[in-house]
């Protein structure tokens, strides 16, 4: 009886793995996410500072897409403080309006209409 239970369990595990593989293969290949991140990048600028911990958090959230974004550093361009009336960094500039603080990808999609 134990042999039948072992065979049944192994068969069940194989079926579950196959179902998961099929579902995963049917998912979009990431192009949709790629397009959304490119849209956000095309419609925004991110102002950061070299010593800003929250800026590092925001950059990490962008992950592999970070290189798509226009990053402006207040260390290299101190005039940005006055130009955008910054109260801190990171600050997103979208349609010439400032959005201070770390923003979620969902919020950035909303703000950029992506």
C-alpha cells in the first residue's frame, strides 16, 4: 500500500509542476512591464542626492529599469532646489509638477498616465 501512496504523491507533484509551468509560460513575457516602465521614464524626471537614503530606496524600486530614467542630482545641479521649489529628495517631476518622496510604481503609473 505504501508504494501506491508514494507513486500517487510523485505523480501529483509532477502534475502540479506541469500546471505551474504551463501557467507561467502563458504569462506575458515582461514586455508589458517593460513598456510601462519606459512610459513612466519618458514622462518623468527623478531628482536625487548622492547622500540620500530614500533616493537609494527609490532607485532600488526601479530595479533593472533605472537606466531608462532621467536622474538629476542636486549635488551637481544645486539650482534644482529653487527651480522646482524642492522640499527634499527624492522628488519626481511629472508634467513640471513636483512629487516629493519615494513613490510606488503604481503611483508613478497613475501620475504619468501610463
